C-alpha cells in the first residue's frame, strides 16, 4: 500500500487530522492487527466470528494508537507496547459487546450488533473471553505497574457503567454526576491506554502523569463530542442515527444543560420524554429545538474544548517531537469532528 | 466459636464431609469474607446490593477454601492466599451473574436471580466489575505465575461457555464434547484455585502439578454429580427443581448416555424434547424413565468416581497431613452428595 495517495483528504488545509498519528504508528499497528487476529482466535468457531464482526467494523482504533505512541515517543522499541495496545483494544471491544446487550442496541456504526446476529449470550461470553485474553497478554508483558493501571481501569469502567444505569432516566442528574459517569466509562480507558506507554518505556513519573492526564482529558472531550454528534452533526460518521440517545432515554450533557436552563413547562417536557419514554420523532424535533435555544450543543462543545485544553497543557512540558505533535493534533481532531 | 459441638452431623459415621476443610480454613475464610465485603463495595450503591445478593446466598465457597488449603498445606502464612482465594470467589460470582443472563434463569439456589431483581444490565455490569476487582487483587499479590494461571482460567472459562452455547440443543454431542465443555467451564477454575496455593507457597513444581490435577479432576467429578442431582437426588440442596436442565434443553451426561443407548424411537423423543423444546412435565417423566432404564445416572456417577480417583491419586505422593486428609475427604463429599 506504500505510495498510495488519497488526494482529497490531504488537500483540506488546516483541518486537524488523526493522520500524523496513524502514519507514525502504522508499522506497530500492523503488529497489533496481527495480534488481534491471533488472540481472538479459538477452536470454538463462534468466538472469532463474533470478535471479528466487531473488530473489523471500522473503528478508528484510537486507543491502541495512544498506547503505541505514548511508548514510542520515549524511544521504546520492543513488543510490550504492541501487546498492551492489543489488550486495550480487547478491553474496549469487550465493553462494546456488553454495552450493546445492556443498551439493547440493534446497530453499531451502521451494522447490526453482534447480539442481533448471534444473540445476547454470545455477546456476553465473547466479551468475557476477550477480557480474559486481554489480561493474559498483559501478564505476558510482565509489568505489574501496567497490570495495575489496566486492571484498575477495568473495574472503574464497569463501575461507571453501573453508575450510568443508576442515573439513567433521572432528569435530576447534574453535570457533575454525568462527568463522573463519562470519566469512568470512557476517559479511564483513554487514560490507562496513554499511561502504560511511559510505564513500559520506563520513563520518569512526571512523563507518566503527563500522558495519563492527556488521556483522561482527551477521553472526556471525545465523549462530550460524541454526545453532541448524537444530536446532529456528522451522524453518518458514527454510524448512528440522530437522536439515538434521546430515543433510548440517555441523559447526556446537551440534555442536562437544556433541562436546567429551561422553564418549568420545558422541564416537564424533558421528564416525560426521558423518564416517561415519550421519545417519538415529534418530541425529538421539540428536544432539538430546546437544545438549540439553550445552547446545549455549543456549550457542550465548549466543555469539550476546556478538557482539550487541559490535555494540551498536560503534554506541554514534554520535549517537542513528531509524536507529541501528532498527539496534540488528535485533541483538535476529536473536537473538530463536530464542527 | 471454639469448642462448639454439632452433635448430629458428627454422629453420622463414615459419611464424608466438607467439615474438616471448613474447620482448617475457618480463620482464613473469615479474612476472605471480610475482603469480599470490602472489595464488593462501591459508592455506586447498586454494586454491593447485586454482589451481596449472590455472595450471601449460601454457596459452600469450596473454591476459595481450595486456594487457602493448597497454600496452607505447604506452610504458607501471610495474606497472598487470602487475596487469591477472594479473587477466585469473585471470578466464580462473575461467572454466575453472566450465566444467569445467558441461561435466562429465574432462580438460583432457591432465590430469585440478580437479573430478575435488578435486570440483565446490572448482572452483566456487576459481573464485569467483580472480574475487574478480582484482577486488581491478583495484581496486588504480585505473583506473575498466579496471574498467569488465573487469567488463563478466565479465558478458558469464557471459551467453555461459548462452546456450551455451540453444542446447546445438539443431540449429537458426544461424551468427549461434553467433557471439553465442563473441563473449561467448571473444572478449570477448580484447577486454578488449587494451583495458585502452591505457587504463592513457592513450593516445587511437582506439588504444584499435583494440586492442579487434583483441582481439575475434582471439578469434573463435582460437575458430573451436579448433572445427576438435576435429575433427582437432593435437589433441594441445590435450590433447583428436578428437571431444570431438561426444561432448558441442556445436554448433560445422563442425557448423552441415555440418547446413545436408546432405540431409534427413543432418540427421536430426545431430539423433540431437547432440540424441539417439548420439555413439559409429561416428557420429563418419560425422560427420567429412559435415563433410569439406560443407567444414565448411575453411569454418570461412575464417571464422577473415575475422576475422583484421579484426583485422589494426584495427591498421593504428598506427605500426610490434616490438610491433605481434608482435601481427600472433599472428593468423597462431592460424590456422596448424590448417594
């Protein structure tokens, strides 16, 4: 594939892109992809079928790229970062498989979810298998520090998902409550993915903290932008329909802001829609109107920019390098997805 | 509690009992129970609620006792075995939570399953949380060998559960196929539970293999006896109804033997019952008759005794001790549950 030029993408000037990160991690990502195929393999045929359905469904693989970059930027060569990047991707894939069961989702990225094809049972169990394989790869790397970071992330992610269940359909959820949820369910894995790089590269504690903070705040920005995209923007990129979160009664920041800023009547509307399940297309239209009136999307983007700035400052003390530049550009790329 | 005599149980002579193992591990099991409560805790209220529902539901806690005994019999003192025993129990609990979702079970040990009270979502996610906590405790112990054994077991268990899905309702399942399933889904955790004891006790490789083999074969015997109990015997002890496996279309060894030994007509009956879902009470009666005619239960018990003997011989070269005696008695206890 060397030398293939994709002229249209490159000709957009000044648009932040994930491409520098993709290019820098290209060789290592090929090793990750090999390892994914090998470790999702099993004599039990259903396992690679289900795993590959999701693995090949066109995610950006941002998380494993973070691990690769955050090790390579400190001069690490070897294979520990490849194994840990694969572990991170498996943890993410396992979470998606379980999420689809929990959310009763029919579609992910425009394709039928595994649970629609193979059933809830296979989704739960193949998720468990991938999680087990993730831990085996971490153990194989042999770094107790990396194991500590990633096993803690596994607990925190699950805890965040349960917290999300507890606040589900409760319109009194505050922005702080919501931040606790996304910090745990999304940002913790970004943080762990970025932190294990410096760990295997055996760099200093300050660099490790810098990458951890970068990952955490990038994860928050990423999730907030995802929430905005669900109410508009380039929904096709996500493979989901506008308003999926609304129809599922999911409370995200655009809704929280619009509810709190609304009149008593408007708050009744939100309660009926989100808590009462009155989420037909007409109500979605009304919800979109209220979100626009109260700046629900623009202010959620502003929050994302806030966390993006923290991520940027976290990396500031590190020496300049193509790696650092690529990681910084990813912050803008994540936020500009919505603009 | 020292000196408390339980006259009725002790007066039964020659009946194998789990009591010597319970007595020997009593002090350490109290530490395990404390750790269970502490590590199943979370600010997210639903987590301890769901976890404690299952944890307090009266299982025998055989697996953590195996870990404690298999460390203490080599003179180990400290707390690594307590943490690993708790990890093993959490892995088991997580499996049960996910199993109930996969099997759509309403009852476990005579109580409503967590999924009936809190929903499938909470069962999946709290299971994930307990698995994460299990790994954190293993990492805390810091033995990469123990981590290797237990993370491999986690993958194998999940693989076994998916294999069970694949063979589900297929009457052509052979005894060998079935053994592959229960070796993975049940016996692998017994084996890992018994193997990590000698690992933290830093004993020789031969002792480690002895305990692993003991655990594996004990686990096979245990599961086969469970399968027999489902078709009769002391079903109340299990908190399940006679014939639950039959009604769920589960293929277990009594069914496999009776199907293979039956006439063409009888095989048609089994296919309609198990593959076709005709599993009403009248058909259960007929199934029980066929199982009895073809020695399905007695020969499954004979298989359990076969694995019990292997477990016994695995421990034979180890020096005599109260610990060894207690572990040997547990083999008979598991098999005599059915007699």
